[in-house]
C-alpha cells in the first residue's frame, strides 16, 4: 500500500520515545479514519499498528478483516502479537455487539490469538466487577480439561479467567486454586513490585483479600 501524505506525517511523529499515551492523544485528534488506519497498519511495526487499531471503524470489522489482521500480527514477536491482539480486543472488539458475538464464537478457533481473546474476554467480564455470567462451571470444566495442552498465550488467558472466577465466585474458589496447584503454571514466577503473581493460589488469595471477598 502506498502511504498517503497524512499517513507519512503521522508516522513521522512516532519514534522510540513514543508512549502508549502519546498514541491515544494522536488518535483523539484523528478520531475515526479506517482508511488511514489501514495505511498505518501497512507500516508493519508495533506502534503504528497500535495507533491504527485506535482509529479503525468498528462497523468495518468482520471475521474476514480479523483474520487478515491476525495473520499480520503473527509476523511480530510473541509479546508484541499478544499486545496487538489484546489492544484490539480492548479498543475495538468489545465496543459493539457484533464484534462481541465474534469473540464468543472463537472458543475453538484454529487461531491461537482468537482463542486467547475468547478466554481473555471471559476474564474481563469478571474483573470489571460486574455480576459474573452464569457459565463459570462450564468454563472451569473446560479449563481443567484443556489448559495443560493449550498454547502458552491461550494458557495465560485461561488461567486469568480461572483466577477471576476464583476471586468473585467463592463457591468455585477452591476448585480454581486446585487447578493452579495441579498444573503448577506460573509457580515461582517473579513479578514486578505491586503486581499480582499469575500462580492461581497466590492470585486468588491476593485479589480476593484486596476486595474483602
């Protein structure tokens, strides 16, 4: 894709010192411009693509579009592609009933990133503090059956979902803790000061105590 002068001008504002907050300021000025977003996306680097996501038109996002973006994300290193898909979920996919319906259809997707979004969204429904959906027993059974065999990026999202179920739904807390004990996922993981460990027994204990749950 040949970049327009407008896209070239915006790209010139992005450098190694740019922060996510700076991208949000640029996006606020642009508002919504899907064609410009596609131009920025074609630059193929992380920050232009994060900015592109912010200014996409949700009405033009379909499963076909998601598949193309997903394929492009796969060209990035592991952490970057997860960041791009998580940012896409938070800033586009959860904003409209149509794209939420897409998320809910991705449980068994062939795409690792789309499966990650399915589980991350289930966690998000809970960590926002709303009344948990009624599908927690079903999710727990699937996590127990699948988590050990899943890809790392999906494992994390499944583990995160189990964590928030354990925090907000006390009747499932021991079951979720036992999943962590059995899998041993993230046990002994070092985390930055102020961050909660991903190891389920620690995560659930710390986050439930914060909320007096």
